[in-house]
C-alpha cells in the first residue's frame, strides 16, 4: 500500500484513489486468491458433508503459521507448535470418523 503514497481522502478524490489502490498487484493477487478459495470451498461442499468440510478450514491456520515462519521469520514457539498439533489431531479424528 505504500506505492499509493500519501493522500487525503475526500469526496472529490475517492474514485481516483480507490482505482489506484484497486489496481495494485498485491490487492489483485489477494482478491484472486480469495475468489479461488471460494470456488474450492463450493466444490468441496458439493462433495463432502459440512460437518467434515468446515473443520478442515482449520488447516489454513497450520499452513499460515508455517508460511509466516518460512517467509517472514516469525517464531514458532512450543505453545504454537502444541496448538498446531491439537489442530492436526482434531482434523485426523474428524476425517476418520
């Protein structure tokens, strides 16, 4: 968002500023990923019961934690690793049930 620069948001410049923000590559990439995730979610719901599919969303927290560790150098403390383990055990229990 730093690429947009400083601006005063007024009624007169809301459209040009909004357009500059909306055409930033990170925004377009994020929206594309969101649309893709909605499509995958809808396809998943058409094939699996909600009681199984919904808990699988928690795997996103696991992926996010490891991505933050790998990409941004965030710490994976023992407490976080235990939480990730609990999530994984829960997903396995649900998948087998």
